[in-house]
């Protein structure tokens, strides 16, 4: 759908008064590129924006009403309109789509912005529940819209923090900052998940991605708290029962976010993991291996050089004997690191499913340089890295042929933006 068609549909749901200034803003979905399941542990993560976007159009109605229409829900034939008096603003609950806009309006009002009435229409091309951050794209696009309507000079960090505050603090959803920063900044980022949440914008190496939707829906609340509790129990056993040496104990902690994971080597902690139930030991090993492989991948993205011996030491003999990249082609090595991280998610974190494995194998068999789960797992999307657009089209077709309900080819997407200002 062209921007002209998007604008036409959105304005059709607004019905603004004559001479009202209408702003159309948009924000991208994002794929979870590297270091999945590490943001809540305080480790850096690497989101990558995609070309699928959420669009929000609106104007200042000045009637004291927040009115939000979802074009997507209208097309599905379900309740698509949310309307609430701003003076008595509260969340509706139950997963209601309008709560995202309500939460954002509350955050802006708490900042001192005099919201005097907003009419908003939303049209999203980011599939819900697929691991591509549809909720963050929604939040960031609305935040960017409100900033545009009220002439607020907000940085990309400001927009991301507002969106995060709305979802985490107001709505009470246990998210990290990965999604909101990935959507607001766009491109490919290294995001530090400990204060002050530093952002490093990485070079665009012309990645071509294939995103295949499994059709299996999942919610973060069904994955994250369980894995967090398992890591907490592993730490308790190591500190209270095993009584690891002081040097190691000082690097650990009692909650999953307290250890200095980046300072703990597998060789240092491995002798004590045999005292843990295998499942809990796997969660610890996962954390260390995932982080180490991410640091290696980041060096490839930054410098476009790959060190063969370091690759083998990171992925191990068994994986390196099966997945042998061309070390003169750094993107080939990066693809193998993606696949390595998928095996960690599957074998050590247990967030894959037979359906996801089928798609992953199909991508690799069809020529993908590498592929992995994007997002929390137990459903959602598999992300594949292709060498060329033609190869990406072939991989996409193979995924559709095995029954994926949707699959997309995408370059790295732009961050949040104002697409249009017009008077209607």
C-alpha cells in the first residue's frame, strides 16, 4: 500500500473539521537480531528495524475527548473505536487496543503537555503477536504523532522513553526498552540495557531479511517470568548450597538482573554447574554463550572482519564442523552466528517449537545464510539473512509453500518519522 493510499484510508476515519491540521506519523516494527532474552538481564541487545510500519494520523479536536479508530480492527469486523473523556482518563484493560493511546496521553499529560482533545486513526502493517514489536510500533507512532501535533521538540530517545513508560509503568506490561528504542531509532542498534541506556548506531551493511510468520501466537508474560524464576533459583543454589568461591560469588547476585554476566566466563562457572538441575544449568550457559556470540557478531558488523579461530571457540567444534562459513565473506559468518543463537534458544532456553524448527530448516535449505527466532519464542517469526534480493524472494516462497500464513522480504527500516502534515 502506497503512502497516498495509507493517508486516504486514515483520513477517512478521522472526519476532521475544516482547516484542521492533520499529522501522519509512522514507526517501524523491529526484529530481535542478536542477544535475545538478554535485555532483562542487563546485557546489551541488538534490534534491527524492518520496513513494515505502523501509521498514526490525527488532529487536535479540542473537545476534551480522546478518540481512537483502528483501521485494522474495522477491516476485521470487530469493535474498532475507543473513546474516552480525557478528564476521566483510565485504562479499560483486557488487552484493549485503545489503552496504548490512553497510556501515552497520560504520560504526556504527566509531562505537563496540555492535551485538549485528540482524534487518532491507526493503520498497522506490523502483524500482532509475531515477535516484530507491533505494540512498540503502535506506541512510538502515536508518541511521534502527539509530539508533532503539539510542536514538541523530542529526541528519538525521548520518544522511546515515553513509549516505554506508557507500556511498562502505566499499562504494567513487563517489557524492556528493546522494542521502543528499536522502533524509535530505526536502523540497527546496540542498546545497553543498564542505565543510562546508551545507544550505538551500527553501520547499515545492506542486510536483506526474510521474516516468516509461523502463525503461532504467544505473549511475553508466558515466557519471561518463567525463565527469570529459573535463573533466580540457579543463583540461589550456587550461592547458598554450592557456595562458589568468593571471586565468582562477587560477580553473581540473587536476581536474574544482578550478576555481571559479561564478566563471567563459561570456564570459570562450569565446574559448579554440575550441582544444578540440568535445566537450570542450561539457562546459565545460555546467558553466557549468547552474550559472547553477540560480542563476536558486533565486531563483524562494525569492522567486516571475521576471525576463524575465535568463531570456532565461540560456537564449539560440533557446530563449526557443520556450519562452515566463508571467512572471506563476513556476512556469511554473521549468518552462522544467527543460526548458532537459534540453537541456543532451542536447546538451552527451550523456546522453540516443531513449527518454528520446520521454518528454520526450510530457510537454511533454501539458501539463507543463517536464521533464528525473532522475539521471545514459542511462536512468532523466524528471521533469515539472505545474500541478495533474488535469494530472499526464493526463501520467502519456500516458507509460504510450507504453510506460513505470511512472509516478507525487508531491508533495514527507518526510525519513527512524521510522514505528512496537511490541512483538511
